[in-house]
C-alpha cells in the first residue's frame, strides 16, 4: 500500500493530488524550485524539498533531483500530475528501476502510446476506429508511396509531429504544391519544440467535433469509462471550453465507443487514468491519440459522475481493483470548464489581419503572441 506520495509537479494539479491523498490518509511530499518556495502546495504538504532553480529544466524536469527527493523523504510513489514529465517513458522507467511506484501506466505502455504511429497501429489492432492516414514516418521528401496514399485519401491533409502536443507541430496542406514547404515548416517546429522532427499525416476533417472519453483501468484486467468531454471549442488547436455531457450525441453512441476504449485498455495492459481523443463527424468516431495521464479538464467529469478520479488513480496504483463497475457509473447534470487566455490585444489584432492575408510589419508580432496568462474555471449545473 502507498503511504507517502511525492508530487512531481506544482500549482493547481499539485494541490489537487494533495487533496486526494489527504482524503485517503496518505502523506504528501511537495517538490519545488527556488522561485516556488512560497506557493500553496509547498506550504500545505507534509514535507517539501527544493529540487533546483527557477528554470523547469533545473527543477520540475530534473529527473535525478526528483528521484533524490523521493529517496530522501522515503516516499513510496511519485505522482507526475499533468505536463512536465507526466508522459515521459524515461521518467517512468527510472521510477520503476528505483523501486518507486509511478502513478500512471508502465514505461512499456508509455513507449507505445507516446508515439502517435505506434498508438494508431495498436488502436487499429484493438478495433478502435482511426482516422485514415500514413502508417509510418514520412520521408524527408515526398516519395511515390506517400503521394499514392495522399491520392487515396485526398486533399486537404493534416501534417502532424509524431511526438507533438499542445496544438503545436500541426499544419493543414490544401494542395500538392504546398506539400514540401509545409513538411519543412512542421518538421522544423517539431524539432525545436519536441526534439524530434518525425512526421506523419492524416485525412483532414473540415468541421468535426473533438470528443474525448475518460477511462480508468486496474492491473487486474478491469476497465471502465466515465463518459465524454466535448472540447470542440479551440483556439490555435488548444482547448478553450470543455463540457459534458456533449449535446447531440446519444448515450448509446457514447457507451458504445466507451466500451471499445475500455476493452482496448485491457488488451493494452493499461493501468490508471487515461483519455482517448476522437474526431466526431457524420456519426463516426475517429481516434486521434491517447493522453496517458490525468488531464487539466478532469473536474468536469468528476462533477457529473460524482467520482474522485485522482483518488481512484492512486488506489489503482496501490494494486487495488477498481471500486466501481461500468453499471455503477452514470452522468447527471452538466459541467463546463473554460480556459481564459489573456493576450496582448495589439498582437491579437495584428495576427487577425495576417490570418486574412494582409501584410503587417515584422516588428508588430510579439514573441509572446500565444498567451501571457491563463485562468481555468469550472462550473456545474445539476
């Protein structure tokens, strides 16, 4: 049994994990950078350890320092939260090697699901419907095989980085003449953002909804789903509004795809919390990727299912069976989570004109054009 958890994260998710641990009677260890020593999660934890400087590479991404903190405090398990090292195969493997419990899937599963091509192949094998696309890493320049596949699918296509995320490493290609230049641009962005420039492509859907299915599975071959979240409202491919229940999709449709996801988790040997992401158009679900962690938007699911997902996640990591069966889970009411981006209005105005093809001076584009501040709030209607 887990009696002490080191939380390898900061801020809201660290506090959320701390709340679940307190509910379960588990002691907590907060790690922090030199800049974060006054944050709430540091003050509220049973113990705290400074693991490095303000740059995340010196602290929250510093695997040796996190492992040393776990050894120093005699922790049993490490919860990665979301972001930072939460989906790092290497981090999970190091934790396993050092005899701590990683509160999440095994490093072997992370290896398979962290690579989008491996993930799609696995989901195809498990009967999960997937978006048509290229089944391997794209060559440096288009070849006959690649062009033949594009002709079968038809333009437009979506170029994607294999190790991408957060709305980056993606680009729509409308016609063949744009293909080479687009591949070069996306590959460069992927190398800079993720350290890997490998690409693949999928059919581009012009007006789909983005639906995700929350699952939980244990190491005893049990898995359940907690319904859907609709995250179709996005800005720069990043989710702005998450809600459940999704309108205009029947419970029968959700339960059917949810059962497919649960069965895939069992076949995969997946343990813990995870999310299957789909595009939904014309009554069809098409798999995009799987998030192998708890997500920022998990509270909307908790509100309508009356379930503590993180407490369940910790119990599963302790080796316990799921505390509920599928028939015990029902969705009641409606919940919405919103992310508010505070942006430079001058930059936003400039980008709006540039998006319409109107040239602007180079100096008018801010380096911090994506977002300077974000708030997230969640509301429910029962």
